[in-house]
C-alpha cells in the first residue's frame, strides 16, 4: 500500500512526463511557423449540451452532445452516452461513439482507447491502424508521436514502429 507521499510523488512524475511531452509537441507543431489547419467549426455549450458554431458564430450543429472538442482535419470529437466518436461539420456521425478516450486528429490519425485501458491510433474511418498497446499516446507531429509504455516515453512513427524506444521518464 502506498503512503500519501508516495502517491503524490507518483502523480507528480506522471504529470511532469505529460507536460514534457506536451511541450515537445507544442514546439514541433509551431516549428517553422507550421500549425495545424484551423477548424471550420467550434464547440459551444448551451443548456448543458454541446453543439457547434461556424467561424461566424452561426449554430451549425444544435447542442445535443454530452461533450464536444475542437475540430481538426474536418472532424470533431463528441461524447454520446459516455463514449467518444467524431462528427463532421454537418453533424453527421462519421466515426461511431465507441471509444473510452480519444485525441484530436493530427496527420490523419488520432490516439484512441477502448475498454482495454491502452491506446492505439485510429484512421478517419475509425479503424485501428496502430493497435492498442500504449499506456498513453499523444498527437502526431512531423510523422512521430510520443507514447508511454511501462512509465517510459518514446516515439512511434505512423506505421506503428517504435523509432525511439521508450526510455525517458
């Protein structure tokens, strides 16, 4: 059984590793002025439900979701009955709500996890193209994504090959 101090240290280590990865990705995304393609629709909250507006503030998808996140690469993550899927700007459910957790799309892929407790990467059809095998996974940038396995971080390419073996705290 862990003491409170050990638990705090464990959580702080996880948080630190996560922040380091986010910092790396942030720098990689903005390198040479390159940024993700901006979205054409944005999440809004109204009366406890989420929907979307266009860049002029016009409601294009009526609030109906339990949760909604930023759209990237033409798809936005939504939560329906506790599961996550993706809609397009017309509100059509392009990837059924079947995932426990997901990230935004980047470079055609999104980190996603089901009930396995592991993350893999799906394509825009919702099919896993990199199997669920990571303890945590973040967005792709310049062909690589940071992944965590057994409390160590490394990098995977879009084919699923570990190009930098998990070795960093």
